[in-house]
C-alpha cells in the first residue's frame, strides 16, 4: 500500500510502523489515523509478522489529535461518524502484540494511542501528557481511564487536571512504561523485543495478550476463569507439545504456530 503519513517496513518478523508527519509533530489527523489503521490490520493479517512496533520521530511520537482539523468539528458530525471509535481504536483490534516505542512528545491522543498499545518502551527524552484541559476539553480516546489504571488516581488527576507532562523516569517509576532506553537505541530495542515475542508460539502469544487485556475489564474471578480456559485450550496445540518436549530434551523449541 502507498502511504503518505506513515512509513512501513518489516525488520525480520517485526512489522514497524513509523508515524511520519514531522511538520506537525505527528499530529494525528484523520488521514494519518486511517493509514495507521490500514497498516496495523495488514501486519495483523501477515503470517510473516509476529509483533508490531509503532514509533514516531526522535522529537515526537505524536503531539496529539490534530487541533487544526478538530477545531471546527461539530457535535452532530462527530457523533454520527463515531469519529473516535472509527478512527482511533483499530489498534485495539490487533491480535498480535503492539509495542509503542516512544521518543519525544506523546501528548493527548498521542499518549492515548501509546496506552492502547500492549507495551510502551520509552526513550530517555520521552514526555507523556494529557494537555487537553488547556484546550477546553478533556482526553477523549481513553486517557482518563487508561492513565488512571496505569499510574493511579492521584497522579492521573494531577496530570489530567493541569496538563503537566511526565518525563521518562517518572513514567517508568509510575508504571506507565515497561522500560526506558537510551534515545538512540529506542527502535533497535523495540525491534529486539518484538523479535523475541515473534520467535515464540503465535497462538500462546495471542492468548497471553488477550488474557492480560481482560484483567482491565473484568473481575478477578472472571479473569482467572478466562485465563484458565485459554491455558487449557493451548493443550490442543502442537506448539504446547513441542515446547514441553524441547524443555525435557534440553533443546530449543521449534514452534510452528500450530
Ligand atoms: C496540530 C500541531 C499539534 C497538534 C503540534 N502541532 N502539535 N498541529 N495539532 N496537536 C504543530 C504546530 O502547530 C506547529 O505547526 C508544529 O506542529 C510544531 O509545533 P510547535 O508548537 O512549534 O513545536 P514546539 O514549540 O516544540 O512545541 C511542541 C509541543 C506543542 C509542546 C508538543 O506543539 C504543543 O503543545 N502541541 C499541542 C499538544 C496538545 O495540546 N495535544 C493535545 C491535542 S487534543 P506550525 O504550522 O505552526 O509550524 C487531543 C485529544 C485527542 O489529542 C482526543 C481523541 C481523538
């Protein structure tokens, strides 16, 4: 596919999507979100890809939804079009792990997009924030919910009510990100992480992702029941037999995603 606002490539078994609208700090306009959605679904459907990395530039992962495009939107139109549901939530439909590799600004919708991914790796120069309050609005793509679940109520309140940004060290301390890496190594580290995941059995990876995501959405009892169903179902796969045989035989497993 031909894209204008993103760059797409594969590195080994990792699909890499780079937001590429530098003149606007990767502000997330409709066209960019449409392209991102297409690229995500294409990698999700590609058997050669086992994990996806989503990144931006060194200056900005994404500085939020495009304010210039948003300013004149009307309520009837955004409601009719289900604007956010339609443009913003494609990443939630992806079955493979999606790693957000964040350098520079991840603000507003940019922070929300990163939080919709499965793992956030942060560069040392990363800055996270939900500055919508400065625009007379509030986060609209899950920020009040996902930031609160990630960092807790008090810090989420402080950030969302004031628009203050959080640097990478604070983001790591607050459990918003998995890890901080030197800025120049961000993409390499993200791809390495993706490669590790892609080398494992795809059915178990997809189920592990699904089960962790359920933890946010249900009770402990239901979540544990869900996990147990998935766990037991993996005994129907060849990869379970192979993985356990390889351990016993002291060799590397040869997973066939079956
Ligand atoms: C449109 C944006 C933009 C945005 C930056 N630009 N962010 N355009 N929408 N969100 C544009 C600027 O207008 C400018 O274009 C160019 O990118 C460079 O930005 P500067 O402001 O000159 O850069 P700098 O001084 O380095 O400041 C960086 C910044 C600042 C701190 C990140 O750009 C900023 O505050 N941006 C807005 C952040 C924000 O409020 N995000 C939340 C949006 S609301 P020109 O043409 O002037 O040179 C949101 C809600 C999502 O995300 C809800 C779900 C859909």
